């Protein structure tokens, strides 16, 4: 083993000088949340950086719904799961069909549809929230899971269609031609050739839609208001309504709420990075 | 190519065959229909309805007479011009850091992506509590070390807006760093080796190799980030709630404020007023991406 030269030590030190602040900056809000989640009430407000008596008691309170703010925790958790799953499935179906039609079947006017979708993707969703809220009221869907599901599908599908179209443009046309020679109908090509080949992009888009729906706050809080209809992020926001709200329980619930998407993200990171960043910015 | 096809597909027989369209195109229209329905019901109708609600010139007069609207517009510009450029510069810098080949940097990049991977609501609320003047950990620590009470962070409009911008940067910095990293990794390593041989400094390498190849990507990212930031509702609404005294609103939270005050036409008018800011950016991005 040879000793590092002075220059190498210098480079390493400079890298550490960047790396350590980056680490601290990234971890502070997350660590703070974790700290509250494992602190008993009296420790939580003492400003300590590690509680004297770390405990999992807060988790047990949340899981047993033993607080006024948490009385519908499992229903709200279930709402979040159902809505995220439904948005993922519907977005996948709608976007895959649309991308197939646009990219492979060359429907007249499909370019217009693509541009319309892209246009919707770029308009920030927050600006569509108020009209969407009124529209859902007119359709009589407020406080119904479907209002949020349909709203999130609307928001998720433009990007989904675009990414899937980019990916399917890369599939060789000869595949389709060969299948047509063999007498395959468009639907058979879709089922037996197209979908299997598109699997990596489909996983990425499904994950994208599920995470988008799970993380959504603004639309959820506008469209759902009934305690038994709201999703977890809205329930978290409702904690702020009272001045004496139990922070340690709020942070515990928040921690539980943040775990599934983080796990999904890291599990599908391979697909996410390849599938989404390739589509996100094409320079 | 081993593709087995069943000739007795029931859907095959039902396919309608009108005069000019080929069967694949008919299928294409059928497959495009679900998205078109969603688009009509949840984009075209709401937008049309919203524009109809915003048709009254009186609501624009009322809007422009509302000092909170002017303040929100200024805040939005500060958010975009200072916040985004600061974020993109840091992302550009950090992308250079994260492409270094080190074991610990690889691990750090896994942790670094956390803010992007976790939902924003709990982390924003966590920061909100941290900054609480009485019970927050920041002021607790200030008291512990100096014996004095810390400032009421979110009660000063400039500081509160700065915190909201910081929150936004915290959340989206990893994503842009990742994107810019892919740009850096696409540059041929030979160029840097040649520059090394010629004795180029770090600054020269950036100026003559890195920047020219990343320029387009960087500008596209900045514009895209601006559009997305215009719609960043959470960082402001959940951290400051638009307060103190409605001085930290941005255009994306203003519509919700008017909605809560039951001033629907003002809400729509404020959104229409944001369009001159949004549409040029969208137009530019569309030109870039739909080639």
C-alpha cells in the first residue's frame, strides 16, 4: 500500500468540504421528522438532538388510532392506497393505448393529440385546480374517490403518453410489419408484441403515476373534505388546524406516509432514472 | 421471431370497416378515445368554464386593486428569477461533484436523492415545526447557546419567502442535479484528458469543454424548472400559509386563497393573469420538445 500524495489528500479534503454540507442539508428535515417520531412527548419539545428515552410508542398510538386527529388513520391510509393504485392502473391503460395509437397506428390527427397532451403537461397543475374543483362539483363527484382518481389521471397521462411515445418510436417498425405479414390484427400486435417490449417503460410510468397520486396534496385537499374520504396528506395538513396539535404524532404519521413512496422509489430507481430522465429533458 | 397468434381473436371479427380509414387506423381511434374523453371532460371543459367565469372585466379591476395580488406577482418573480437560478447553479456545481468516482460519493448520492423520493408534505411540516418561534428546535438551540430568544422566522415576510424558496430548492435540487449529471456524463472523457495534457486549469476545462456541451441542456432545464415552480403550491402554502398577513403568496396559492374567500371570479382572474408568464415558457418548451 502506498501513501496518498499531498495532492490527493487535498482533493479528497475539498470533496469532503462539499460532501458534508450536502449531507447535513439533505438530512436535516428528514432527521427532524424521524426524531419527533421516536421521541416521547416531553422529549420532543426539549430541543435535544437525540431523545433521552427513544420509543416506538408514537407508532403504536398511530396504528391503534388512539388520538382525536388519528381516529380514521387506517381508512385514510386505505384511501391513499386505493387512489394511488387506481391512478396507476388507469394511467397505464389510457397512456399505453394512446401511445400505441399515436406511434404505431399512425392515426390521422395523432400529432395534434400529442401536442395537446404535451401542452397540458406544461401548464402547472396548480393553475387547473380551481376550475377542476368547480367542474367536479358540477359532475357531482366531490368527496368521492373518483374525483381525485380522474383528476390525477388527467394530470399524469400527458407525460405518460409522451414518455411512452418516445420509447415506442425506438422500437423497430419491422416488428410490426413482420407481425402484419403473419396476419396479426393491431390488437394482437399490441398485446403480444408491443406491451411485452415496452415493459421497462411501463414499469417506470406506472411508478410515476402511483407516486404522483400518493404524494398529491392540493387536489386531494380541494376535492375531498369528509374525514372518511380524505387521503393521508390531507389528514396531515388538518393537524395544523389546531394550535395544540400533537407534533410528535403528526411527524410519526408523516414518517409512515413517507416510507412507501421512498421504498418504491429506491426499488424502481433503475427504471425511474432510465425511463423518466431520458424523457424528461431531451436536449 | 416466435410470435404465436390465435386467429380466433373475438375482437378481430368485430372491427368496423368504414370507407377511407384502414382497420389499424380505426383501432387507433378507438385506442385514442379514452384519453380524448379524459381530455374533453377534465381539461377542455374546466378550462372553458374557468375562462367563462373570468370573463367579467370588473374582476380584473378588483384584482389589480388588491395589493395582495401585486405582492404575489412580485413574490412569484423573486421565486423564479432568484430561486430557480440559484437552484440551477447549485445543481450545476453539484453535478460536477457527484460525477467524481468515489465510493462514498456514490453512497452520498443515494442519500442525496431522498428529498425527491419522499413526499413533500411531511418534510415541509417538519421544517415548519423546526422554525416555530417557541418550540422549534432552531430557536431552542439559539436559546441554549446564546441565552437569547431567536427571531420569529416565519413572521417576517422576506425571511418567510426565503424559507419557502429554500424549501423548494431542498425538494427539487436532487432531481436537477441528476439530470445535469447525465449531461456531464455524456461528454467524452478524451476531451478532458487532452486538456489535462495541455495543462488546462479547472476553470478552463469548465469554460471550454463542460459549458459548451451542457449549455442547451442547462437552459432547457432552467425554463422547465421555471414552469414547474410557477405551480409549486406546497412549498409556500404549507410552510407559510401565505402569511404573515398574506404577504408571501405566489400566483399558484393566490387562486386557492380567493377560492377560500368565496371570490371565484377573482380566483379565475388571478389564474388568467398568470398566463402571460406561463404561456411563453410553455411555447418555448413545446418548440424544443416536439421536434
